[in-house]
């Protein structure tokens, strides 16, 4: 394992995934279009199990309100949310071939390759004084590097200062804007690694798929880039459904679309994908969480922005409670969901030592976020963002409310009236309406939405000049409007409130299910110690595509009835069972191909079954087997799959069966 990438035989893994149809390029018998994939029976079952566990872990346990909103989104919704103007990446073009490259990935890939070349050159230089054992390890490392096919790596030693500079750039690569990336490309002579040609200066590229709604083509729309906006515009209905109680959360699982500049790395960077998103609505003055104590003691590997800006990438391990107390994580609700994300990823089988939580730097922060942490999982492609957890503040609800005039807020009856002094703007209706005409209402809404300090500035301008100008954007009457002293009155008034009205803040955990799926596959992949040709996917039973294999020892006619009986009993208990009666293959070969599918258990019907209705039960990772009556073995499998018992506890109560001939 390198500092940034998981060291596995990716070529062997990809061959397995293709052979067992986990996924494949969409419309593959035609000319492939990059970034589109179909999940086969195994991959689809794995993803559905990940989603099912997600629903149990979040929607059911947290009592969330799950919805399903439209994929096609009117353009104005995404214009208001800021996606039309700001949902973009930086791209550059090969000056000769015209190949399109994502600028930050280009810089990152080239600098990482140079650092790998430096490490290789230093290792080769030290080989002469190494003993044979060290040289042997070197050869093994080289073999593994070849298998990874990480790109063009040339053994070339760099100055220590250059190595430090490259590492510093990579630590904060997401913090560079277009101008910053252009500077890096020029300063470090970065070219297209595939052609060696120079590239153009980066330009912005909007990632949304544009379409039109209806036969006229006049109503513009987009395929949604996230599921969140459908949830936000339904906030009023959701609050009413929840009997006006706060806080609460909505949730949604669905497809999203992003027109990636250069999709690659299999399922990790695609143009159509499944997201599972949560929008947790909370009082901005009460961001404590009632269940925070349940996660406060969990230790997380955190990579705060302050550490990244120092050019470092080593996470700081601390408890969630400590991180919130030190304001590294802003508030309890954000910290609570970081803890719940961690527990979910552990439950599905992600390795804890290959997980970190990285805070977004200021330049990479989404336009709607005031703080954001990514759960990043280490794979053979490097650290991959699989879950984002953002504090979106009140941004989305506020902009949608301002544009539509629909109140997306909470009204809370106060136990005691709140009395305070406030600067109030009151339009003079006799003058205001006739002067502004159709713009009167949006201009009035704008003035009423101004903060105290903004109203002070308007008041001072009116007192000094007798007039001021307000500028509207994102409304039905965008433009500049002159306001004179006779149109409004801005004075301090005593306000008595019996009802507090506020716009909730939103904490949003957002899961890329395809990325989690692929990362889990890599973390589960291994080969048998005694046979490198036998690959195994060690999925946890709760997410395994198929829970139990049922197979006959041979094609003997006496096996048919008990075989179907076992499969029927398993399925009636809710355990997905796969029957493999291809008796032309040996029992060992059939075990092996189902190990490649990640099937954790196998029940074998043999000649003894006909005598006493007993069968063998094999566990995938240990390959150990026990024997027992069909009814008992089926119950054991059901309990193993539901995590009620462990394989070790089963072995403690049952004798092992000799398996030398089958495994």
C-alpha cells in the first residue's frame, strides 16, 4: 500500500468483475460512451443491499421522511439554487489532439507520477547496498506496481525541495481555482501525459445535462445534478406532514446526472449514478443534537482544512466530542451525522484504516455550503470522496422562498413574548406602488429581507442624498431601482413577538452509492494464500449479493428433491439463495466461482442427505464446514445472515467436517 493508493492487483479484480457481470459499459455492443454503466445481477443485488442497509440505518432508525422527486428539473429551479451559474469544473484541452482533460485531475495525476518516479529512483539507487532480502521485497513491490498500471512512471530523482513542493500542492489541490490551476500547469510544465502535448489554460464547464420540457422546446430543463432541490421545494409540505415539529429530516434515493469532463476509473467517476441524500432541518440557534452522546466517544481520522493548508495529509485522530468542543467540527448535529456515516460505512464492510474525513477547503466549498466534510475511502485509484456531509446553512430554503414568494420557514410559539428594538423599513404605499409599478412587490420583499446593518446603510444614503439604488437579482424583476426618501420610512421600533419565525439550517449527508460499492469491492478482494488463481470477495453477509449457495455434490437424481427443499426453506425465511446444479463442474470449482461472487455460505446436498436429511454448511472465508439436519442448518444460516450469531459461535457447538477433497 502506498501513501495515497491501495495496492491490489486491479487487473485481476477487473477481470473478475467483468467475468461475473458485476457491471459493464452501457450499450456495450455498440460504440461505448464513457461514464455510463449497467449493473449486472450481482452488482445490482450488492447496490440494493447497500441501499437497504442505508434505509435501515438512517431512514428507519432516525425516523426520516422519505420522498421520491422528479428527475427532470425546470431550469428556473436550478438557476435559483445557483447550479446554472456555479455548478462547474475546470477543463483544459490538448492543443494538438483536442482531448479534453479535467484540470485539477491532470495536475494531480502528473505530480503523483513524478513523485512515484522519484521514489522508484531513490529505491534503485539504494539497491546496491541492500541485502538479498531487501532486493526480493523490491522485486515484489515492482511486480505489484506493474499490476496497478498507475500511468507513466519514469524513475527520475527530484530535489528534496521539489518533492516537498509537490506534496504541498497535492495536499491542497482542491483549493485551487482556474487561475491557480493555470499557474501550476505553466510553472511545472504539465502536459497531457498520454500525448506529451501542451494543454490550454483551464476554462469553466457546467456539469449539468440540459434538456427541454414539452413539444415547443421553449421550457428549458435539466436532468437533476442532485436529489436535494426536490426535497427543499417540498419543505412546507414536509413540515406540515411532520405536524410542524422541528428538527426533522427528509431523505431520498435516486438517480442523478453530471456531465463529467473526463469520466474514468470505472464506477468512481460516471455521468449517471445513484445518490442517497438526507436533508436534516434544524433551528440555526439550536444545533445541538439529542442523540449526540451516542457518537461523541467515536474516534475519527479527521483531516481539517488547517492541516491541509500546511501541506500535510496525515489525519488527526480524535473523538467526535473533542472535535466539536474544539470547533474543528462546527456543531453537534454535523458531528452526529459524521459519526452515523462512520458507523454505516463500518457496517457495510469498509476497512477503518482505509477511511478518513477530510474538510473542504474554502475554494472547493460548494456555493451553498458554509462547512463540509467528505468521507474519503482509499482505493487503488487513491482517496475517493464517497460521502459528503455539508452544513448548507439556510441557503437553499432562503433563495427558493425569495424567488417564489412562498414562505419556507418555521413558526414557533414562544413561551414568553420577546420584546426588542429593531430598525424597520415601511414603504409608503401611496408613492411606492405608483413609482415602481410591477417591480413594487419584489423591491419591497428585497427591502424587508435586508439585515439591520444593510438597512442602516440604506437609511444613511437616503438622509445624505435623498435617494439610493437597490439591485435585484434572482427575482422576477431583476435590475436596478431608485428609492427616494418619500417612498419608505426606516425607523427604530419596539417589536413584541409572540411567535418566532425562522428559516431552518440544513445539514446534508450525501452518499454516492456507486463509489461506496466499488470501494467495498476493492476492500473485500483477496486471493487464497495457497492458490493465487482463486479470488475471493469477502463481503459481509448483510450486503452480500447472494447469501447462500445451494448445490448438489453431483447430478445424482436423489439430490433433486432435497436441493429444492433447502432452497425453498431458505427463501421462505428471507434468505436469498442461489442454486448451482451445474454438476459437470467439480464441487471445488463451484465453491470457487461463488467465492468470486462473495457468497458467504454454501449448503451441499450429498449421498448422506438421502439417508438422514443432513447437509454440510461451508463458510467462505475460512472454508470450514459443519454438518447438521436441514432444518437446523437453514436456521443457522438465517441467524448468520441477520447477524444474530457468528461463525465462531457456530464452530464452538459443531464438529468440523473433513473438506480436503472439496476445497
